[in-house]
C-alpha cells in the first residue's frame, strides 16, 4: 500500500531474483513488467519473449491511438497480422474481440493469447503448404 494525496492505494511491485550473472532480470520477468505497465494480461504463449513484447506493444499502441471510444477490432487484428507477416514471415493469423472461441494448430514458437483492457487477442502462425489434388485418405471421404 502507498499513501498518495491522503489516500491509500495499492501499488504493484514486481520482485525478482537476479540472473546468475547478477546483471539483469530474467526475460520472463521483464515481459511481465512490460505487460503490467501496458495494462495487458498474458493468457497463454508459445513464442519468444521479444515477439510477445512486439505483439503487446502493437496492440496497446493501436488501442490507445483509436480515434473513437471503441477501437475497430477488425483493423486491430489486420494491422497486427500484417506487421507480423512483414517482420516474422508469412502465415500469421490474428483474432480480436470481446468474446470468441477457438481451437487452432500453430507452428512451434508462434502463438500468443492476451487481453488488453476488455479485448482479447489471439495471434498465431501456421505453415503454408500447397494443397495437392491427390484424393484424401478413404477415412476422410464422404
């Protein structure tokens, strides 16, 4: 608790043990501190920390720069997808909304799910393969 202006308010403090070299906190704690500072909650991730930070900062920036009270979530998803395609290779997908279900297959190291304010974002990468004209296995035919 911290007293400011005569009122007591909660203050969140992140403590960490220093890394073995004694110089800097682990990447995971740095990312957690960034998420807290941006008012973002990481829900699930299989992605390098630098890429997660990139996604969090993009989402926060887009929402903060929205000219209306409610950001256009389609444009948010599109801009994050395009930026990740440009910076991290093709085949990224982004879903943004207040309520949605999903069940996706993603490339290893290419998945993050987080919330910003009251919005949820799912960003994932898939592999692109050319679809052949070979018939599917007999178990898949109707």
